[in-house]
C-alpha cells in the first residue's frame, strides 16, 4: 500500500509535499529518477520526480505544483490516504561526475526536482552553487534544503519581495562571466530552461536540463513523451528525463505540452462545477 | 454426410454496423446453444483432421466439437482446456482463416466449420455457468518461478507451472494484468472482463500477481534470483512503437497506436471526462498501417466520434495482414481505405498541430522476401489528405528497457531475446523467454504456444537441472 505518511503545503498551498511508503522504490531510486502515480481506479498516470527518498524508512517524497485535475485530486489526499498505484523508479539517474564545479539553476517547482540532483552532486565531491527563483517570496520552496545541498545559494524573486529582484539568469550570467564553471544544471519551466541553455551555449558551458513531456506508461512503450534532441527523436521517459540543453528543441516541447489543454480544461471544470469532492470526480 | 458438407456456416449474430460503430460493446454477440449445436453438426469428424494441424497448440478440435454437437458443453470446454488455457480469448482473436479453419476440409469446397466461434461459445458458456472444477495443483515442490509480463505467454507459463506444484509470481509493469489483451485489443473485440476472469482464475489457483513492477527498474533479474526465485520467464512482449522518421512526426496529433490504444483501453479514456485520462478526438483521422493494430485504432477512432476515418496502406487489400473478420467489420462500419499509398510527411499549423499528411501513390512490383509484391513509389503522385489526427500503426519492435539492464542476456541484432525454439531457454542460466519479445510481434496463440514449451522446459529444469 502506498500510504501518505507526511503531507505539507508550500508556496501558499500551490505546492504540496507528500511522503509516501513505497519501500521497493525507495531502496532503488537514484537522483534524477521519477515515479508515476495514480490515485484511484479512474485516475490518470502522473509522473513526478522523487525529491527525496528514505531507504531505511521505506518512503519516497514527491513535491508537486497543483496545476490541473489530477494534481488537484492529489492535493485532496490526507495523511493516511493511499495512492492506488506508484510505479518506479523510472528514467535514467543523473550522470554525476565527481569533483566538478557545478551551477544548479532552479525555477518554480523545478527546485524540487533539482534538490536530489544538487544533493547527489555535493555528496560526490562537486562544488555546487545554486540559484533558485520564484515569482514572489510566497512561492519560493525548499530554500533551507537547497542551502544544505549547496556550497553557495542565491535566491531571486521576479518582484523583489525576497532575495535579489530579477530572473535567475541574471545571477547565472555573472557566474558564467567569472568563469571556471564545468557544468550547469537547469530545472524549471520550459522557457526558463530554454533561456538558460541559450545563455550557457554562448559561454560554451555544458548544460543539463530535466524535461517533463506528457507521459503515459513511462517505460518506452507509447512514444507519447517524445522530444527532439539534436534532431533525433528521444523518449523522455527512458532516454531522459535529463538531456543536453544545447540540443533540445524547447519550442516543440512547449507546443507538445499543450496537446491536451482543451480536454484538461473541460475535465477540471466539470469537476469544479459539479462541486464534487475530488476523490469522487 | 453429403448434406452436411453443403450446409452453409452459421453466422454469429452481430450488432448492426451503424449502431456498433458508435459504441464500445462487443461486435459479435455469440452463438445460442441451438446455433452452436447446429454449427457443430457440420463437422465431419474427420479421422485425420487437418484442422488440428492448423492450430498452433493442437487442440483436439473434432472431439470438442463432437461434445458441443451432443450438447455436452462442459465436456467440450474440458477438452479445449487440455491444450489451451485462454479459449475465450483465442476463439475471438486467433486468425482462424490461416490456422484451424484455413485447414478444415469443408473449406475446400464450401465454408469451413466455425471452429473459433465454437471455441468461444464453449468458453463463454463455462464462464456463465461455472460448472467445471478448476484443475487440482500437484503437491508443492518448494520451487519459485518469476514470470515477467502478464500477456498471453506469461499467463500460460504461470497457469502451467502452478499446476505442477511450483510457486509462481507474475511481475507486470502496468497497473493491470493482461498485456496486449488489455492495453491493445479494444473492448469491442475482446471485453476486458474476460481477461480479468482468466487472471482471477489463475490467482484462485495460487498464482501471485505483482503489478506496477517494472523488471529492469523496480527489480532486476539478478535480484529476483537473489530473492530466491529458481527460474525466470520473460514474456515482456514487443512494446516499442515504430515511427517512420518523417518530417513533422512530433506535431501534436501524431500518436503511436500504442499510445492511442493504451489511452483508450487500459486508461478507459473513451469515457473521458468520467475518467481522468484524455484522448484526442479527431474529426478526420488517418491510420497508417494494415494490420490488426491499424484496424483496432481505426475502429476506435470511429467510436470516438470521428467524421471520417481513413486507412493509409502501402500495399493492396489482399496483402493486409489483419484478420479478415476485422477488415470486413471495419469496412462495414464505414472505414475509408486509401490503398497503395504511403505517407511522406506530416503538415502542421503554427500551433504545432497536425493539419494533413502528404502521401504518394504506390504500385506493386516484384515479390519481396515475404513473398508479397513489393510496393514501389509512383513518381510525381504526391497528394495531401487533410486530417487532424494520425495514428501510426506500422508495427512495433523490441523494448530495450529490460534487456539493457541485463547485459548478460544474448540478443539478436534487432534487440529481440535469443531463445531456443523448442524450450525457450535463453543464453542466461535459469532464464527463459517467449512470445513477441523472441519472435517479434506475432499472435496470441503463438505467444501461448511458446509459453507452454517454456513451462515444460522450466519444469524439467526444476526437477532435473539446466
Ligand atoms: C519526468 C517528469 C517529472 C515531473 N516531476 C514533477 C515534479 O516533481 N513536480 C511537479 O510539480 N511536476 C512534475 N512534473 C509535471 C507533472 O507531471 C504535471 O504537472 C502533471 O502531470 C499535471 O497533471 P494535472 O492533471 O494536474 O494537470 P493537467 O490538467 O494535465 O494540466 C495542467 C497544465 O499542465 C500542463 N501539463 C500537462 N501534463 C504536463 C506534464 N507532464 N508536464 C508539465 N506540464 C504538463 C498542461 O498543458 C496544462 O497546461 C513532471 C513531469 C515529468 C514528465
Ligand atoms: C492492437 C493489437 C491487436 C492485436 N490483435 C491480435 C489478434 O486479433 N489476434 C492475435 O492473435 N494477435 C493479435 N495481436 C498480437 C498479440 O496481441 C501479441 O502477439 C501477443 O499479445 C503477444 O503476447 P506476449 O505475452 O508475448 O506479450 P504482451 O501481450 O505484449 O504482454 C507483455 C506484458 O509484459 C509487460 N512488460 C513489458 N516489459 C516489462 C517489464 N520490464 N517488467 C514487467 N512487465 C513488463 C507489458 O506491460 C505487458 O503487459 C494484436 C496486438 C496488438 C497490439
Ligand atoms: S486456439 Fe486458435 S487456432 Fe487453435 S483451434 Fe482455437 S481458434 Fe483455432
Ligand atoms: S477438418 Fe473441419 S470437418 Fe474435419 S474435423 Fe476438423 S473441423 Fe471437422
Ligand atoms: S511515456 Fe510512453 S514512451 Fe515514454
């Protein structure tokens, strides 16, 4: 049984943390890998990165932004409730080269995905400088955890309500100018990853991004998650989710993420206007 | 007997095409006992029955048909079960015209006995009446077998080995068991309730089932051995969608048949928004391919409300590999055939959505390696089909997820597992494989046949050694 043992709300209730018992997955999971969760019989299969794992306790932690019908349903689950299915660990683990000078850039809930990567890199003896950003102070997540996982932490907000005012790319530019950076890791909204990759390309710094295409099975069986990387078709779930940011066709990914916009809106609205408890809609 | 020879075959009642093309209920509705007896009486009870040679698992066809003719339906199903543990499935989906019925002597002059329909009748009758006893398992041997994949081949291995007294656990990557029978073949051709009944029957006999277990990720083959399994059977199917690498393939609205059918069948997206998984509903849908997968996709699209569904196939109708019954059903339901045509690129709008497919006309040239005439492009014959959804059903390959994580498992150059044809033994000790992951995409009954042989070999190994 995949039981929720801990639940937290962050960023004004727009981001939720669930710690869930999943002992088999917890012992196997490595930084960068994800799981697919399905709440109930009629539920959708939703991919989420494992932000943390505790092999001794046999738990995994996911942190997700509430954006639509299914994440709304997940939000309604309380401590003691269960997910009907959790599948994983899926995807390739992050490729970590020890002893490198790394800049980690995270935006929005991407910070949750970035956390295990930064932590893993620091553990492997890399020097980790992290830059995280959010639209405003209330939406910022995991600041403390990121501080622990990094040697140096910079915080930006778009409106200047906390940390430095502006986009993460501004701090990144200064760091790149200063030189000595071996690799950049960027996780966040697709436009952010796109702009980070464009910038690092100018400086010739290898850049890894974590992509979130729409998925069904997560095992390379459906091809729904295909992304174009270096003019080749790749399957996000098995070839990724991490790819070379300089090769990714971000514009295509943005269009593909909108594939079900209309359906999702209908489903979400139906749920809301019927005023039903999410567990039953 | 001469009168029997000339009597026509009893057709199975079907939902009328225009009605069924709008629902997901099963198309053929089954024989009544009277129809089944009448059809069974057409069988000549041949001394040297050709039909049996055409059945890959060698069911004693005249015997089970004899029991039906006598009204002894319980005896009929017992006879079938001796060779085939999934008769309700095979009666519905076997390509009978090239197997059992294709060899039936009556087919030489007239119409063959409806063997598939009769097999289905016996199985459905038993499911409704539950008179037969489950076979009894032999005394527990203390040996443990892991079966990876719950498609027809995995289910067959599990069913055979549990009877021999071994402890069996099936590991399935998806959240539901059944393989292609649940995620690929649609409800209107194979109701999911039938697959579920077969699986619960195995569970009642003691087979353990672990869903959500992706072997190669959640657990590796070597870890299964370390956990105490004595043998492992790999029946993971050919789950890798093929694309054609055409320009525009990543436009929104171009889906693999695997994705489309998985959404529709496994996730029940045809009920969206009552269920949460969406499925694109095109108004003009084009399906690329000519096999069962293409037919299933096309007929699903019709049922999801498409105004027009076209099937683009590069050869002619005679070469289509789909079951004859499905081609016929699809045509009755209004499928438009665009034969001797091949896509060259997808066209899209500035939103990255599909708007059409450019195709070329083909003509049939010399026969190729498969004995079918090879399609050749007619120069300058480009034309565009406007459409908003394209489903690519041109076949599938070997999914590398499991095999990549098992480096000491020998594969052929296309990534399929190498296994001995007579035993299913692979190049890794204690590991067997069968079904689509060995042969490439084939049929339900061949996957079951491979499972049967492997089960015998596994039993021998557990008794005597490798
Ligand atoms: C490998 C992977 C790891 C992920 N990890 C995380 C994570 O750790 N935390 C987190 O908050 N999210 C993560 N996501 C994204 C998450 O899966 C989606 O936000 C979720 O599927 C949305 O479901 P929904 O039904 O609530 O929203 P929907 O109603 O389906 O969609 C709402 C909006 O989100 C967009 N959307 C739909 N599916 C996706 C998707 N797969 N990715 C991004 N946007 C999507 C839609 O276009 C729409 O605009 C990950 C995605 C992948 C593929
Ligand atoms: C749409 C469609 C229609 C078809 N129609 C017909 C028909 O009418 N008649 C006919 O005879 N044949 C038909 N076929 C072919 C037939 O279904 C297959 O040949 C048959 O199902 C193969 O059986 P299998 O047991 O080898 O594999 P599958 O049925 O493919 O089952 C494999 C199972 O293994 C699971 N799996 C895969 N990888 C892993 C892993 N790493 N760990 C755990 N589990 C894993 C999969 O999720 C799946 O459940 C059709 C196929 C399709 C796709
Ligand atoms: S299993 Fe298939 S081939 Fe054999 S008798 Fe039944 S329908 Fe015919
Ligand atoms: S070949 Fe035809 S007629 Fe002869 S036994 Fe088989 S089914 Fe009956
Ligand atoms: S999610 Fe189906 S292939 Fe990646």
